[in-house]
């Protein structure tokens, strides 16, 4: 059975002027893609008016809640006991966001209730990825 989770989250965008702007986000997880988590941002907070979705490893979120983690486009680290920083890099620039650590931790625990760590069905994930890549050839 396919299970999907969604959880609203409020982030604070840290600007170059050291101001914080409130940004709504939605945390998502799907049992059909058990290694990944998603953060969705609505179009009204982006430069082009389009919504944006960031996808990264669930293990990165877990590691980032404990200490600095990340390679490439997504970096996560604790900022005190109550906040967690998520740094997102794209060709258009970088965004630095702070999330409530308890919110991210609650979401992570909910994902593990759906698919426990180490219980991910990688065969199905690989099959879907190959099918999408080759278009049923």
C-alpha cells in the first residue's frame, strides 16, 4: 500500500540584510520513494512565481538534525537546540532557511513509522526509476 505524508512547516528565510522573512513550506514523504524527503515552497515566495520542490535523502535530514551534514545542493545543520538550518543551492543562488527542529524531528519520526530505516524496498525504487528513464522500452 502506498502511503504519503504531508506536514506544514514554517521556515524563516535569512536574507542578506540579516532579516528573517516567514516562508510557508510543506514537508512531504512517500512510501513509493522511501529514501527521499521533499520540501515544497509555494509560488508566491519564489522569484519566478512558480512553486519549488527540493528533494533530498531522508538520511541527510536525520544527520543534519544531529550535526552539520550535506554535500552538493543541500546542507543541513543544527542552530542551537530549537532551530535547524537548511541551506539550498541552485544555479540562481542560495537560500538559507531556519526550521523549528521539533517540527523536522516530528516529520522524520512520521516517515520512519511509514517505512523504517533499513526497510526501504530499493528494488521497487530502481524499477520505477529505470521505467521512467527508458519510458517502458
